[in-house]
């Protein structure tokens, strides 16, 4: 009899289990009687709050101010990062487990030096004891996962600093400046690789959320994939696995992903939500661990279809290592029924029993 955590660990180690593990991010399941029932049935909660390191910027300071927008009544958070070469300011709107960005820190070419200063000023320190303590406290219903801070360098520039439209302009007009920031972020991340590799975690996430329609195949191969490869090499030397959150259309990049050092393709969402079916994913990535996201659109379907889809995903996964997770938000009125149906589906228990 496996505990939820043991079942996840067994699949990640390539060992046979009694059924496909069912997992959910810690931020996507409220404490309640249904949550307790699901955990009793084997649901494993994936906790990402103990990365195994702490981050400091000794020469920068970030001040945050939470306020209510008088025009919309929305709660907004203004952050000002003060550096010796100038301030960076951004505004975000909290939205559950994520946030909406109203104002990005990059306002113009004068901000490259400020962003580069923050990257160069970033120091990582091991925080292994917090991981060990959390593993003991949280017990067998929870799996702890480590991860790099934020996105890979190019994606951080696109998503976190410049935005898609401004990035396109800067890439065309000031590519040398973009690549200067890219290099600083790369060197920042490298300072964390060894700390992650020597941490108590067995699985480390680096980036993900790759949108091929924005990044394209060439930029993925030249500016994103090399970071995964470099970290994977360091992790593999220490017996660890690299996980990448690839939740978008992966067809354009499938062969590049397949020949990479990525061990776990996480949050892959099968059709009808993306451009690849489960069978196509298994064929493209026969030696990868698939830790999929249950197709978000199906949560809205009747319970019988949720159950049937789960059974089909398990069957299409074949003999390769497979975990079914919840990595995207689920409508509040549907999560309890949908999760219970998935739980029965992975265990091969009929809905009516």
C-alpha cells in the first residue's frame, strides 16, 4: 500500500505502482471534507514553497504598497525596487494563486542598467534545513518540489520585464541591450544551479510556460533550451531530475524537447486543449516522465465524461511513467465533483460505486 507521496516518488524513480498518481498544486485545493476524502483516496498535494535556497539583493531594496484603485475598486500592489542606478516600478493585481500585471518595470532603454544591476546583485544561499523540516511536518500526503526562481532568462525578459509587444520592438531595435540583460540573468541563475543540485529535493523545476507562437522554434533552441540543458547536466551529476512546465502547444518544439536533457515534462495538457494528444506525446517523448495537467476544458463536462477522459488518458499513457496533475485553476463550482471523478478514474473505480 503506497502513501500519496510514495506513489509519486515510485513513478519518478521508474518503479511500478498500483495506479497512476493524482496530484494537485498546494494553492488549488482548499481544506475541506472533500479534500480530506481525496487525500484518503491517494491524492498527493505538490508543495512548491520550500525551494531550498533564499535570495537576497544586498544593494537593492524593494518597497511594496497595497492600495485600492479608486476607479475600479480593485486591490493593486505597487512595487518599487530601489537600486544605486535608479528605481524600477511595477503594478500588479492579486488574483488568487497568480496576479495580473498592470505595469511592468521596463519603461525604456534607460532601465536596462537597472535590471542588470539587480541581476548582478542577486545572491543565493542554501536553505536546506527548511526543506527537511517541511518534509517531516507535512508528511506522506505531500510531495515537495524545488525550483529555479522565475522564468528562464529570455522568458523573464518577455513576460516579467518588457511584455510581448515591447520585447518585439526591443529585439528589433536594441537586440544588443536585450542580450546584455539576458547574459546577466543567465549568470544570476548559474549561481543557483549547484545549490539546487545539492539540495534535499529530488526534482527541480526550471522555467516553462513556453508559448511557441511568441518565442518561435529558433529562439527556443538558441535562447531557452540551453539553460535547461545546463541545469540538467548539473542535476544529473547529483542524481536529480529536471522538470519543465510545458503547458502550451508543444507540437512545434516536440522533437527539440524529446532530445533534450529534460527528465519530466510537467503540465503538458493533452488535446483538446493543445495541439498534441496523449498518444502523440508518448510517441514523441518515449523516455520522458509525463506529469500532465488534466485538460482544463473537461472540468466543465459532466462527471461521467471527466471519469471517462481520465480512463482514456491512463490507457493512452501506455507503459511509460505517467502522473495526472492539476496545474491550472478549476471553476469553484466544479472542482469537487471533477476531482472526485478523476480520483476514481485513476484507480479504475466506477463512478456509481
